[in-house]
């Protein structure tokens, strides 16, 4: 299990996309099968996958609508998932990404999906980015945890 990963990304300024592409390369180098789909371009997953990793920004205190819609329409029952959320606000700010991320996770669990890892938060230095120093390590930690949770 967890060898076949669907990586779906939504990105306006390219930061979430950059993270998704890097994560995809890392998983491939670890022997995972992956497919990368752009939510904005309406790309659809093809074939088998057992784990979904979603890369998306928050805006105005919510995970952006296109990402929520992608997840709403997805047949994900019985699949694992992890969220990677890009944000500019502090985690304790009133526009923090934490609550909207937890809300989306709860929706995914209601759909019958299983949380494979805690959310990963990637802070960007301004709305346009770039991601803060060390984000590659943060992404590697998520890849480690997906690798280690395989049976
Ligand atoms: C209109 C707008 C609203 C935003 N609202 C929030 C917010 O509520 N909380 C937050 O942490 N970041 C907020 N941001 C920053 C975005 O999260 C940031 O632009 C995004 O993570 C960059 O990712 P992307 O390059 O993939 O689009 C906002 C950015 C814009 C442009």
C-alpha cells in the first residue's frame, strides 16, 4: 500500500506547484508510482492510486474553492490522504491556515478517506512567495512519513 500516489495541486503564484513538483520527484526517487495533476487545468487522475497528496494555498481563511471542489467531486472512499497547505499568515493569526485545513480534513474523513499524515504547512514570505527557507526539508519529512507508514 501507499506505493501509488496521486499528487494534485492548485496554485496561483506557483508556490504550491513548485512544492508538488519537488515532492513528486522525491517520491519517484523512493520508488513510488506517482501521477501529478493540476486542479486549475482540470486534469483528471487516471488509473490506480491509493494515496492522495493535495497541495493548495489558503486564501481569506479558507482552502481555496477550486481545491475544495476537486475533493468534493473525487471518488476517494477507502483511500489515504495528506494535505500540504501554503500560507502567508502565522499559524496563530486570525487568517491562520490551521482551522480551514482541519475543516477540509474532516470533510475528507466524512467521504471515507483516511488521514495518512498530519497536515504540512508551507509558509511563503509574501503572497507571491517564495516559500521560507527549509521548505524542501519539510517536504522530505512528509515523504519519509509516507514511506515509513507502508507495510
Ligand atoms: C487574496 C489573497 C488572500 C490570502 N489569504 C490568506 C489567508 O487568509 N491566510 C494565509 O495564511 N495566507 C493567505 N494568502 C497567502 C496565500 O496563501 C499565498 O499567496 C499562497 O500560499 C501562495 O501559493 P501559490 O503560489 O501556490 O498560489 C492570501 C493571498 C491572497 C492573494
